[in-house]
């Protein structure tokens, strides 16, 4: 009888463990290793010099605010100096008023990047950069996605009326993109990002994406790593993407750039880890970066940018090699592709074409219904 009860108990444990794992996975907004860490280790960032690119808005801005509260010494970089000033004024913490602003364009070439690294290394009395958070990224010109190109003549009034309807954040993106490309504003009227098929991507867009997401980031890393190696310490935190772990129909070039980043930084860590260089690659899925609520229009559910920043800091302070941040079903797809690639790629093949079509109709591009050819309207 005792043996029978023991067998039942053992069987129950074996059945309950997978069930508990499944439930945990379904309710998590990050991979299970990341979820097990629970809290930030503030001593890992307090009094440390942390350089953040793409710090003028979105996740970069929120990372800056959270790290300032934790007592980090910040260097904030982006192209828009006025926006960086706005972010700095909103910082709180013991070094908040000492945060440094370092305007930076990752497409500026090696000379410009070298100058930026030298300035960053000289900040805070030459303390040197302890953490480099690579957050800046580029997808593609939005005008290209809507088949709006420079040579198409349109009335100035039409442009003005459409421009006035855009959100403040989108107007800033328009202006910043035009200034970066030395373009006149009106012929480059931009709209919110949309996914497009890989056959529609132009060579110009391909080069622009890789120049910033890959070449500029790698060049900046190579230049800064030389200083870190002299000190025998340094930590690169790379804001990659779930699109760098799984296929991303409608975002082929962006996905390719993130796969490239993942490969480079994991290799860099393997080469330099024993010399004191650490790397944490963070792969967020769909993130809400506008209002921080964690939701978006229609039925899409996204992780809030505040939560994404919190989990990123947890990952870097626990020295995790890689961290995934996403709600379902993206998180489940990442697990499938990682551990059961044949099944994972089959799922993505089933959903891929429907996802691109859903994006064109402004529908939910993360719905399980895409597997069955149904596209939910937003």
C-alpha cells in the first residue's frame, strides 16, 4: 500500500512539473531564467558610468531614468540634443544633475565615433565607461513603406494638413530623419512604421539599416572595447530583438540586422570574457513605447517600455548572457525556434504571409489566428 501511494505521488510530481512549467511560461513576460532573478542588483550599477545610445525617447529614455534612480553616472547619446536635454532635466538620483549629454550619430563614420568614444572616456574625471548600452536602432524610412518617394510631386498644403494630424513623437521622427539625411521636410512626409515584404525593400533602406544597426554599433564597440580592455573590465548591453532570434515576416532586413548583432556580440563575449569583458544581449518582442501602459491599439498586447527597461536592468546586473522579453505568443515562438526549430519554423511559415497581409490592413500582427489565415482588424 505504501509502495502504491509512493508511486502515485511520484507520478503526480512528474505530471505537475511540466504543468507548472507551462503555466509559468504562459504568464511570464520574459524567459524563465530572467524571471527567476526577480530583482535588480543595485550595487552593480551604483556609482558606475553607463553610456546609453538612443536615450532621447522610448526604452532608452526610461532606462536612463531608472538607472539614474539607482545611482548610476549617465552619458546620454542620440542625434537630437534638445531631446537629450529634456530627458536629463527629468532625471532623479544622486548623479542626476551630473548626467552628460553626448550627441551621436552612429552613421557618422569611424572618425566621428572615435571622437565620441574619447569624449565618453573623459567624462566623470576620466573614470571610463563601465556599461555601454546599445539601444539606438534603425528600421527603414517610413516614406518607403507607403510608396512615398522624393520625386513624387504633391501639394504643400496636402503635406501640411497630414503633418498636423501626426503625433508629437512622429513629428520628431520626421524632423530628425530629414535632418540626418540632409533632406527637405515636406517631400519626406513620414508615417508610423509599417511592415513590408522583403521584395519591396530598396538598396538604400538596406544600407541605412545595416549602417546603424550593425556597422555603426560594431565600430563603436570596437573603439570602446580597447579602453575597457586596458582597465580589464567592461560590460556591453545590446538591445537586440525577438526578430534576431526568430523569423520576422515583414521585417526581413531589420531581422537580418539583429541576427548579425547577436552573432557579433556573442562571439565578442566568447573572445574577451576572460579579459574582463561581459555581454548581455536583450531580445524584446513587441514593446509599447508611447504611453507605457503595456497595451496598444486593437487586440495586440505589448510589454510596457517601463517593464522592458526594468527587466533589462535585472538582466545586466545579474550578468545574464541573453534575455528574452515578450508576452505570448512571441515568447512561445522563441522557445520553439530555440529548442524545436523544425516546429518553430513550420509555425512561422504558416503565419508569415498572413502577418504581412495583416500589417497592410493595420490588423493584429501577433495573433495566433494568423496560423489559420484570419486577420483581426484593429
